[in-house]
C-alpha cells in the first residue's frame, strides 16, 4: 500500500496543531522589530567581536529582529540558527544557560530534540 504524501501546507498545519496541543502559541502576539538583518550586518561588520566567555557572562540586547529559521544545529550547550528576513541572512548563537527550554521531544532515532526555546529577558543596554 502506497503512503500518501502530504503537501507542504498540510505538513505545516500539522506542526502548528502539534505545537498548539502542547499549550504553546505558535505565533507571537506582537514583536517590535528594530532592525533589518542587512542593517545589523552593515552596523556591526567592522566592529571587533566579543569573546564567547564575555557574551555568556554578560549578554546584551543590542538589536531586535525576526525572520524565518532556515537552519538549526545544536552542539552541547550551544545552538546555532540561521534566520532570513527580506533583506539578508544572519547566524545566531544560543547558550542553554541563557535560554528556557519549553518542550523537548524524543526523535525516532532515540535522540532528544528541543522543539521550543524561549530566550530569557535581558535588561536593555543603554545606547
């Protein structure tokens, strides 16, 4: 018996329903985006990079942006994601100690996967 292939739309609807069943609202109520990714790259590309230890110890909110998650990889306590908006793509880094894991799920191969992560609130840096 051949398995029926679901359309991309049907797959997305199922994923949204699964997230809602866990009690998580899949769409943000509101979000104040302050920067486009292209502007972030332009403003920060010539600035020196902070050491990873300094970032983990003293994270700072410098920009607020949003986009589609194009890639996600987890490596121990660190996770990396690439997001894309209408202007450009950028890579983000998350440290497990600075995030709240909302839901973890067991995958078919037996490994665990974080499927919902909230960034902890950091005080706004003064500019």
